[in-house]
C-alpha cells in the first residue's frame, strides 16, 4: 500500500494551549523544556494525519492586548503593534518547530496570516490545498493563533481554537485533543474555586447547559479562555467529532490521548 | 488624502541577497549586524509601498542541497529534509524580521510555502489578496526563498529571485533593487577573475548578449547565482521595470538605491 493511500484516514487535530508551552504569568516566556517533552510524546505516539495548532500564551496575548489588535484597525499606532504581535507569534512558533524538527518529526509550519483572512473575526478565506498536500505527503502541519487581516475590521486576532474547529470540520477530523494547563473541564474555574468539580464525560447537551457556569481564565487571554474554547468547538462536536481535554503540562497525558490510551481528562461527544 | 490613496503608487521591490544577511561560507551563520544596519537604512529611506524578498544564504542553501529538495520528492528520507530546510528558512526570516520590527518598521512576513505552490518549479498558485491588503494598510511585506509544494515534483525550492520577478510583474513595480555582495554586474565573476569589468548601465539587449559570459557563483547556491538572478529578472525588465544591482554589504548603498540617490551599481533597463 502506498503512503498516500495510508494517509487517507481522517486527521486528528491536537491543540497545544499557549498556557502549556509558555508561562502565561510572564511576558515572552517560553517553556522550552515542555516543548521538548511534547515533541518526544508526539514522536512516540506517531499518529498519522496529525495536525497541530498552538496558542499564543505569553507571546501573543499580552502584545495583542497592548495594541488592542482584536478590536481592529482604529489608530495608525496599531500598525506597528500588528507587526510586533505577528512577529512574536512567529518567534513562539519557531521555538516549538525547533523542538519538533530536531526530534525528527516532519513538521511544517503554516502561517495563518499568510493564507487566511477573516470577516468580523470569523475565517472567511482559507484555501486548504497546501494543508491537504502536506498531509497526503506525510508531513505534520503546524498552525497557530495569529494576527490576521480582516475584510471588515482591517485586522484582528484569529485564535488557535477557531482554527482547530474550522480545520476539524472541513477535514471531518477523527477527533480533537485539547492540551491545556488544567486536568479537564470543571463546573467552575479550578484555579480559583477549591471545590470545582471536573467532568470526565459530557454530552453536547450537558455541555450547553454548563456553558453559562464555566470559569473565566485567570491570566490574560484575548481569545476568551476555556469558555471561548468550548464555544468554538461546539460546531465540531455537533458534526460528530469528539473532543478530549487533557492536561498538557503533565508527563505523557498528551501521548496517551494521542495513542488512544485511557487518560484523566474530559471527553465531550455529540451523544 | 487617506493613507489608502497615498499607497496606490507602484510598489518598489527590494531583494536582499542571502549572501548579504548570512555568511555563505559557513552553515547557519547569520550576519545580524548587517541585518541591523539594513533595518536602519530601510527605516531611514522610508519608501512607501516597499516589498522585501530575501534569500536563503547559508541557512537555506546547504540544507536544501543536503536533501536534494530542489529535485523533488524521490525518497522518503527527504521528507524530514524538507521540514528541516523550511524550518531553517523561517529561523533566518525570524532574525531579519527581528531587526526590522525592533527598528519600528511595520514589517510583516509572508511565508511563501503557506500561500504558494509551484508546477515544475514555477509559481502556479499565489493569491495576492493578502499582499495587496498589507500594502494598502501601510505594512512592509517580507517574503523569502522557501521550500515549496510542487504539483508535479511533490516539492522543490522556490527562489527569492523568482518571487521578486513574479510580484514585480503582477504589481507592475516601479523598480527592483537587488542587494548582493558584489558591486554590480560584471562580464566575469569578480570573485575569481581579477580583470572582471563592471557595467554601470545595460539595456535588455546588451544583457541578453552578456548572459552567456556571466560568472558562476563561488559558494553553493541551489538557485543559480547571478546568472539565475538575471534570467529570472528578464521578464520584469521586458515589462519595463528597471533593475538596480547594488552592493548590500556596503554602508548606505541600499539606502541610496531606495532613496533614488546616485550610487555605484548596475542599472538594467528595457532600452
């Protein structure tokens, strides 16, 4: 069987939260040891047709907030801010790519702002040809939350979560794995509420009931934290794509999730 | 007058040779001091509607050659080589972007492999929308020679020179400035032939007569050196876009060329 046929299976989408690969309480603080551990886990799991999307953490978010990039172009001073925010995101991506490539993973970055545009913050244009070609040839495409040109706002922020949901639906993904810095989905913010209770399994209906109660993030996050993540992912879950939330800061949790092994976390399915 | 109207003038394309921003005799050797000087010159010249394209130098070329990326996908071992070559090019681009952004230049990188494909090594697909939007908003788009997916070869190398020529023609550029590590175009390789004679002005007809005699590059260059550069640029010159070749390793030469000041170099025009 040719590699191209083997690769026709549905893709798996792994989101690596900015809170996992950066220290969100300090500006421009990469967690390079975590990146190296994740690269080992991804290499070991060896999942075919994997797509990775990572967040901005302490690279993208503080810079984007400083210049109010998400609000769109309102002031010429933001022009330099957009350039700076995009640049720091490419630096973070470069550090993560470094870890992946030097672990002999055929990872190839796709720069969202080079190939996508949005309208009022929602993906309007994205030609999937290159992503498809990369997967067919056996590469591991890596995308990330980025500054983006917007047809109405001039520019804005495109979150990694929106990219995950968009690609998962377009490619009818087998499943989505979300690596964050908490153990799963709680009924309150586990970093604030001591008695927050984690769910191990939720149906879409149960998730929708919970959405009003979900905790807000503790560090700055222009894309909305866990609540925003879940809102973005609902359309993918509705399409029948299961979502697994795991703690990416803990050794082998992402490895186990990728390999299909049992691991602590929250699984959300259509029914 | 609005900024968007001011920016309707024809773009200027600046090619920064890999031989200028890297040491081509050593692998992965950036010339960060040169990058900083160039950033100062570009900032000082303050040319509206500028597009920069840079080469691969000692980042792209040795890695691409090691894995024969230009020849296309022939062996699975090249898959990692493609990932590695693309990665080192993004690292070089990141270093140059660092110099530009920290000099308060609103530079935004466009990753060629994220938005272009080739067929038999020639650009087949490139949607210019994002480049156009960036220019209209007052950004300085920066592209670079990159690994690229090819519809026939699987993948190959897309040279910065081909990108320059493509964009110049599509956008009907005002002029092209080529910054290299020699003073201009010679009748022989000035690094080898002591009596090589530099031309200060050439017509297209004169250039075509000279092409057979031009010197070959002294360091590895998978995209073909000065001869390749000229071959790529001929269609742009035929379209009436003048090309100025200057020494980018010399202080203020690129600044003067950008500002339209008289500077030593070679000008090539249609007639």
